[in-house]
C-alpha cells in the first residue's frame, strides 16, 4: 500500500505537510516514482488556499511499475506536467490533441491527492516523459509546464518569421531561447530597459522598452506575438507593429475578459489564439529540442519543505523570483 509525503494547500495560504495513501494504486500501467525536483508555476499560487496537493511541474525517478507497463523500468528519469490522463478513445485523443479530451485529467481538477510537491507520485506510463540524459532535474522541472506552454505557442512558426515576446519573466526568458533557436528574428518588448542585456544574451535580436511610449517601431512587423506579461497589454500600442495575419498568443491567465480593438483585428486579419499546454507528442519534441540546443531555464532553488515552499511562493507572488523557482526534496 504506497504512502508518501505531500504538501497540500491550506486556507492560511501556507501549504502544509501531509500523507497520501493510495491502496492498490500500482495496477495496469501505473508507475510509482520518487520526486527529485518540482517547478513552481504561477498557477500553483491560485491553489495555495485550496485543500489539494500542489505542484504539476514534476521530475522523478521510477521506483516501481504496474503489470502492464511496457516502456519504463526502475531507475528511469521522467517528468510530467499539467495533464496526467485522458480517455484515449475520443476523436481528440485519437488525433493527438488529448489536451481537449472531455475526460482529461488536469491539475487542480482531478487527482487532488497527489502532485509534484511531494516525495512520490503515481501516474500512468503514457503521460510520463523521459528526461534527456544531458538535462538536470532542476532544469527539466520548469519545462514540464512553463517550457511546454511556450513551445506550444511557437508550434508551426517559420524561421523567416519575426516573433515578438512581451515580458521577460519565467515564460518569456524561455520563449526568447526557443524562438531564437528556431531561427526566428526575436523582438522583445518589456516595460523598462532593466532586462535588456539579459534578453540579448538569451538570443533576442531587438529589445524595446515600452513604458511611456505612444508609438513603437520595430525593424520588421511581428508575425507572432507571445504575451507573457503579468498584466494585460496596451493593444493600441502593439497592434500597429503586427504584420497582416499575425497571430497573438496570450499565455498569461488574467481574471476578467480578453479585450482587443475590433477594427485593427479585422482590417489586418489578426488571429488571437487560445493555447493550452501541448499534447504529449509536442511535449516530447520540446524536451528533445531543448536538450539538442542546450536551452536551460534560469532557476532559483528552494528546499521542498513547508518553509521553503512558503518562501518560494511568497517571492513568486511579489515578482522577486529570478525567472523560475524549483523545489528540491531534502535527502
């Protein structure tokens, strides 16, 4: 009867240590793994007051496997993200878009008794992703959601495209690296010049500070705009620098409605694209691409303890984390 330590959200906002017991859980193709690292995602902040196990950017080592497991074995290093199951039979699943399955298992919706803020977890083999040997646990963890989300928004981009990235944070600093390695011209837009040098080192070709601007100018119009800023942008400022038929990917989850001027949208044929985490095929391509091009998240490490989790969450909430926070279990 597997039992393991977990960290659950609490009404106080300070996650607490608990125990999850999963009797007879290691059946079929389910895999028991020991968590070695967990990313802290902005989504986790939404649930810190909820009685559920937190975390969905997990990396771990396989400790045991169910009887119908086919590909994983003890000692393998794997990761998992926002989705951990789907029906496998509907049209969405059959065509490889299982993130839209009506029976999908998403973080904070199902499996509330386990997550990546834990000593162990049990997931289906088919929703676990092998971590490339060249990639550390701490680097791999933020890729399971943050990196995967950005990579999905860049799916189908062409090397001849100009990609605009609004915001240089946990998502934005990965988007810069991905788009640059895909061969695109990368133009970064940020409120101030504070992160200019870092953005250019990460692969940006141009950097524009937007604060106080009434008009923006770029070397070429943007074919795709990845919005990772914490607050909704000024669309009257951004729409004039978009190319005809450009695509906007708003990745930041904000309360309220998405609002954008009708006329500019229509006259230029601009598309606003809702984008989730990727299906498994693209997730695995992301890991291979990241390893090949030696892309790494910039991370700060925190101990996976009650105190360490609270510190990491509080700093993320205040915008003080240097790009991505990663929790490391104590030995």
